[in-house]
C-alpha cells in the first residue's frame, strides 16, 4: 500500500459517545505526526452527531465520522470492515487505537484483513529518526522486559495503546480542521444485529478516572484489614485498588487490580498501603502525580517512587487515617 504517512487515530466510542480516552490517543497522534511532519486523522465510527470540533481542538487535523443511522451503534466486525475501507482509501502510515475492549477487538481484525502487523498494549510510542518508523514499546516476557517493536515491511503500522499511558495535552480551541461525515449503506454494511447487552458490574469501579486512588497490598495482612481501605476510600471520595497478590488472596475482585495485567491509573494522589512496588505494579501507577506509600520496610521498592513515605504498620496507619478523617468531619473542619 502506498502511504501518505498520516497518523490515524481510532476514537474510543462508549454508549454512542466519543470517550475521553480519545484525547489521550490524539495526544500520542499529535506527538508522532509532528515528528513526521504529517497530519492527524481521527476516525469516529458509528456516531450520528457529536462535538467533532473538540477532536480538532485536541489535535486532529481531520475528523472522518462514519455513521450508520442505527440506534444500536456499531459492532466490532462491521466496524473493522469500515476501518479497512477507510484505511484503504486514506492510506495512513500509522493507525492507533486505545487498548480497550473496543480497540482490542477491532484492530486485530483490521490488521489481519490488511495483512499488516499490530503491536498490542503499547505503553510508549515514538518515531525512529533513522527510518521514520514507529517505535512501539510494550512489556514482554511476563513483564520482565520492555520490548520495542517495529513494523518494518508492511503498512500501515498499527498499535493499540494502554489507557493512561500519556496525559492528555495540547488542547487548543483555536486549532482549525476539517470534519467529514460519511453515511454507509447499512443494509450491506451491517448484517449483524445487537441482540442484548449485559453490563459488567465489576467495571463500574471507576478506578481509571479517579483523581484519588487508595490501593492495598499483601502488607494489609488480611481481608478484613483490606476492607478498611474501602472505608478510607469512601471518606476520601477515592477509587479503591489492589495489587495482584491482594486480588489472588481473594481480598478484592480483579476489576480492582492495578498494574501491568490490571488497570493503569493516573490520579492526582495514589496511596499505596502495604504495597512492595514490584515493577509490574508500578507499570500501572507511574503517571500518578503524587504517590504516598505506607510500608513497614524502609528499604521497600515503593519508597523509590513515592513522594511521601510513611514507615509503619499499614493496617494501624489506615485505622488512624480513618479516625482522623472522621474527627475532621464531626468537628466540621472538613475542607
Ligand atoms: C506477568 C506478571 C504480571 C503481573 N501483573 C501484576 C499487576 O498487574 N499488578 C500487581 O500488583 N502485580 C502484578 N504482578 C505481581 C507482582 O510481581 C508482585 O508480586 C505484586 O505486585 C506484589 O504485591 P504486594 O505488593 O501486595 O505483595 P508483596 O510483594 O508481598 O509486598 C508486600 C509489602 O507489604 C509490606 N508489609 C508487610 N507487612 C506490612 C505491614 N504490617 N505494614 C506495612 N507494610 C507491610 C512488605 O514490606 C512488602 O513491601 C505480576 C507479576 C507477573 C509475573
């Protein structure tokens, strides 16, 4: 395929709306496109209307909105068929989607149909100045190394990128761009029908978007102690997270797991109680703005990334924090 080398971003669609994760993808897209001196195209699948101008403010030069006129939105296989058509017509050099259920479903089908490579779950993207190829970095071999992968022989170079791997940046309300809306023949393009949709209640735990996250690890010592963190989280209005070891101990559901094989969080404050700070856990918290760690071991790895360290027994410190917050509330001194 002859490439015009644009960077194409697939917008994340949830409940038939463009999801905020798209701003992160556009931030990556802008960063790469500026290095290559090319434009950013943002593809929006299955949405009739929306604030497409906002996508331009976040970094897109062109928005390609493909609508189907159906109330049930767009399903993965027709979405992939459309994306293949769009890529064939527009010939981007790079295509990026978030590593969400949406992106992880559509991108492999699309890459297979285009007979090109796809690097899933990247945590870092860059351009190799030597050959202008996309450098796609992701954890490999059980998270023990970071591998940088190139799609050297086929185009486009396709990658899914972990949510929260970059802070959305570069919003510019003066940025100008073009919005193109295309209607597809639904009868031919959408033989599939959505029969029903079952919501995964565990995913209601709003960890990824929380400004404050409290997380517990094995140093909390017991399920009962871990449950105290729930009280702390409620008092602080925080999301509640856990290490894999805490999840494996049955203290918390998988939906709370933070790290390489769990969620990536990006809060203003991350409080880690009884967490050792192994590399696989750190992979999920490093874009946090301020990390507070409570650990009894002064040499613990978590203190190397913490902005504030409390050396002590985590269950005791958590109990004291809860009491102090309750006292503040009853004294009416809460801010
Ligand atoms: C492929 C792979 C993927 C993985 N993915 C993830 C992932 O997504 N997320 C994740 O978290 N892990 C993941 N892990 C596991 C990871 O390597 C660690 O085993 C895990 O993060 C450790 O959890 P922890 O900190 O709760 O337990 P530990 O490592 O056992 O640490 C407990 C900590 O608590 C402290 N402590 C003990 N008692 C107290 C006390 N009374 N008060 C205060 N502190 C105390 C100890 O000093 C220690 O630092 C993965 C591993 C692999 C191989």
